[in-house]
C-alpha cells in the first residue's frame, strides 16, 4: 500500500503519495536536463555556458538565432508534447481501467491528424488554423468513439476496438486527401504526419502551452473524481462522485491535451500509451499518478528526440519514428499480458 498524505488549504484538499511525488520530480528534472543538453548539440555545438549567456541576453546575434529561434522552441515543444500526452494517456487508461487505451490507439490522435491535414492540403492554412483543425478532428473522433463504445458503462476492449475502427477511417480520410492534393502541400502534410519536433517555432510552443494551461489544471482539479471513477460508476456515485459531470470533463481535458500536442508536433506515436505504464511499473501501483506520468512523458519525448538526432548523424530521424519503434513492442507486450490474464478491461 502507498502511504498517502492529505494537504488541505481552505476548502481544497490534495492527496499526495510521496513515492509518486518523488518519481514525478525526478522525471521532470531529468527531462529538463536532457532538453537543456539538447539545446547545446547540433551542427553548431555550443557550450552550456554560452547557451545560458544567450538566454540571459548576453549572446551574439548568431547564438541568439540558434538558441532562441531554433533550438529552444524545439526543446520546449518536445517537453510540452510529452507532458501533454503523458497526462492524456493516464486519464484515458484510468477512466477505461485498461492499459491498452490511449489517444493514439483509440483514434483521438488520428482524428487530430485528419483535421490538421484538411487545413494543410485543402485550406493551405497556417499554424493557428492547423491547431483549430486538429482540435476539431480530435473532438469529432472522441464523440464518435464515445457514442459507439459507451453502453451504460466503459468497456476497455470495446473502446479499443471501436477506436481502431475510427483510427482506420480517419487515417484513410487523411491518405485520400494526400493523394488528391498539390505535391508541395502533400509533402508538407506527409512530413508532419510522421511526428517531429524539428523546425518547430514559438507558435508551436504556444499551442502546447495552451494545452497544458487548459487541460492540466482541469485534470488535477478532477483528480479525486478520477480516482472514484476507477472504482466503477455505481461505487463512484455511492461515494459522492459526480459521474455525469466528471467523466465528460475529464475526457474533454484529455482530448484537448492530445489534440493540441498533435497539432504542435504531429502524431508522436505511443508516448501516451507508454508513459503511464512506466509509472505503474516503477511505483508498483495500480494507477499511474498524474505528475509522474507527465514527467515521464516529457522525458520520453526529449530523450527520443535527442537519440533520433544523434543515432544516424549527420542525418536525423523524426521523433515519431523512434517512439513508434519503441512503443509498438510495448503495445504487443500489453496485448499478450492482457490475453494471458484473461481480463477485458
């Protein structure tokens, strides 16, 4: 059993597990350290002292251009996207009580991708419209999955099966648009669909910041309701849970987190699936904590991006390629493990 401490401030009470807080703090420290190191490496290597001096306003025009305009936005997008996906995946898995449920498995990311592709290849829009398209596509996918899969309660495996169908439909729609679009726009969309934080700018940082500013506090404020919903609807109601309001609110927050993360970096695969599972296994806990899941998600993305930049130097892989290569075996492991356990979620 994990020891819990309750912190009360006025009418607000927060339950803290020391092990969860420690893991979250450690993950965030490592994520920030890796991100800062990533700012120093590239075609123009820079000592950490020069990076710090540039951020303090004492750098040259060259170091300012490299650090502030190119490398720092990339690092911040990687951290923010990982944190948003880690939080989103944790909410989905805990609501469905199934480790296979995540926004990239059940079609949320595919919906965001389809919406963004519409804006890129049909409208020819910029960053703001791409964000709006991704959010709209993710919302449509979420509503469709929820409407089909919900039958008086959540079934994890039904959610996964419906989500696979929705993902296939959304991916087919995006592929069709690519085949009917201008070559340059199709190439732009195809590169985005791989999932990458290369070439990201401050508007992309803003999209991730909005996701975390909107979805993060909402999820944290509803953390108690999330714990109750994990027990099942009937028991949650008996313990005072607001099932009718809490679940849609949590789902909306998780969709916003996944959609805006996808809008900023493309569909970075399997981070939302893997991060909560790492936390559960490290803490030996039934449920992944929100703080450590966000930190582990951030660490996974920044570490994968750094590895993708250095593995095949001087070339670099999109971060989505590396996360997919690592995440796919994890998904297969979870499928096999769930099958042996005979649990349907």
